[in-house]
């Protein structure tokens, strides 16, 4: 009953503070966390929430300042709750050691308890630094000795910041690498992938529970330079060679791969930023799902035997 009540309260406050509303006509779950008072986007990744035109604002259920204030108020108390919970578990374990029969086995159990408790308290203490990264003022209030201890063991990566993607990208646009191929080096054709954004008129693919590994890795590659993703040079080489196994990772439908008849002579890659279009951006023609902006060249123009490509492949042992 207590667990059910807890989930009920969480649901109630989520609906209230995120302004969740169910639109039965459009079959949409809408949230009022979009733009805060018309002063710019709320701190959410691009594509989350309803798309808005530049002049449109929605009444936010809470502002970024209110969220920051709430986070500042709860971060250190959460540390206290976690400490009390850990202390309880340690005391319960000690009580179990005291109930062990026989002096030798009681001593042996207590020794194990001491080792495990020391290690656990140490890990808990060190983990406070990355945990409080979510609120820098709380992080600064930690005892300096905790920061020194974290700095001493940081290179071993024994503790890390919470969450697989604790810093979400895409707030200023979703970065995407677009591959282009050519036979003459003047006329370029974009290579469309099955899942990642490319053609601005193509609807986002629904892939769950499938995991399109290559498309996903291209998103990671777009977060840095191609030097940070040496495998990208190998991908370019295989596409220049026209390897069927690699082409099938790009498009299983051969007719949708623009160079299925003859491999491209030249390949290059451009970096774009993508945003979902807003309803007000509609045009008389077919509606575009995305709008994009060119950022920079991601990978230089290369061909088979090109010194630049050969150097990149040799540098990473990919030949």
C-alpha cells in the first residue's frame, strides 16, 4: 500500500508540474514545458515537446529558475537520505555478524564486515562528487577532503556521473554526418541511411526494439571530429570499394542506394545540424519533417588510393 501511494504521488506531481494534458482528438500527450515565458527554450533536448515557432511561447508549468532552485534545495538532503540508508544497511550487517555462533566464525564475519563496510563507505564518499555535479553550488559545499579523495582515484574510474547520457546533446540542434558521393568530383549525391536523419522530407523511422548500430555510431561521430572516430575512415574505404556487406548496413534496399550500379569515385562528409520543423513552417508543397543548417566539412574529399585516406587508415592500423 505504501509503495502504491508513493507511485501515486509521483504520478500526481508529475502531471501537475509538467502540465501534462491528454488530447484525445489528436491522440497526443502534451506538456506545458516548452518555452519559459517567451525568453528562450527550456533546458530540454531538441525534438522534445511540441515544436514552436520563434514568436510562439507556451505557459510553462515551471521555469528554469524554479527548477534550479528546487534542485539546489533537494541535492544535499538526498545525500543525507542516502547516508542514512547506507548506515542502516551497515548496522543491520553488523547485527547479523553478532548473531553468528562460535567465536572464530563471529570474528571472521566481523572482519569481512569491516572490510566491506570500509570499501562501501569509501565508494559512497567518492561518488558524492560526480553525483552533485547536477547542482554546482551543492558540489562546492562538499568537504574539500572529499574532492581530494575523488581526484586521487578519478583515473581509475571507480565512480562516474549518474546516467548513460547524463549530458544530452541536441539543445542547439541535432548534429548529423551526411555522406556524399560523386563520380566526377563536381556533382554530389547524398547517401541516405535507413534510420538516421538525412533527407529533410523523410519521416523519422520507428526502429524499436532494433538497434541500428551504424546509424547510432554516426551520431556519436558527429559529436566530435572524424579523428575521434577512426572507424569512419574504414567505412569510407569500404563504400569506395563497393563492398556489399557494408552497403547493406546503409541500405538493405539496393534501389535506394544511389551507387548500387557503380561505386562512387569520390566520397566526402558534411556536418549539419537538424531541427524538427514547426507547424507554422509549412509550405504549399510536401511538408518537411526537418530543417537543417550546414556547419562545416566533416571528412575531406577522398578517392581510392588518395594519400589522405591512406594516411588515416595506416595511422589507425585499418589497412
